[in-house]
C-alpha cells in the first residue's frame, strides 16, 4: 500500500543532484516542485546558487519544468525571470499536470525525473505516472497550512515505512 510513497532515491537538497549524474543515467528532463524544493515557500525569487544550478542543467542539455500546486502569480513571477516553463495549480498528485509536463519536456518517461519535498504530492504523483522520483528535504522549516497537514500524514507514512524496513536513508538535516 505504501509503495507509491517511496521515492526512487533520496537526496538532501537539489544541489546534490548533478547534471553529470543525471546524464550518465540517461536523464534529459526534470519535473520539479517549487515551494520548499527549489526555494522556501515564502521566498519570491531564486537564490544565486539556484540560478547557477539551473544554468548548469541547461548547459548540460537537461530541460526543466516547474510543476506547482501554487497559484499562477506565484509560479509565473518565479519562473518567468528564469525562462523556465511552468504548470501552476497542478493539483498534485493527480496525473494531468505530470502528463502536461512530460509533453512540455517532449521526452520519454524513462528520461525524466521528478524532484520534490513532499511524499504525498511530488513522490506519489511521480510514481503514479511511472517516473523516477527524488525526494529532497524541505528547504524551509516552516510550511503553509495545507503542507503542515501533509507533513503530519507523511510522518505517519514514514514511521510505517521504517517499521517495514523500507526506508534506507535518514531524513534529518
């Protein structure tokens, strides 16, 4: 029952994901969450380090699309200055936004990874769509209301997965 919540792999931050590693595995596209994955949920713009990371992906020929449950204004104002395509109000983990992102990337599923900080939205949605998933730690210590609820549910799922011996990483900073 819990299999769909288990990421294909785990990294502490997106900065632990390199274009060299992705390319070596045949990955040419990234579907990434925005809030608490790329930047804190209340940070309006990309950090210099994130801009550098995104540039390294682009220079390596890896396409990026942002898929966020947040509203258009939030996602557009973040994505447009970076020149990154985006999908807002994605309703993750529902599949429609993931399928749209796959079309935007114009790649095969085996060439795409989903990166996110939430098991209930990013990982579950990516796994349901048969995509490689990477769970990262949230970059902020605080969350919005809905995410707080999701984190409570995720803690219960994580506890169950640990009891079953299915968690092979440590999720603390």
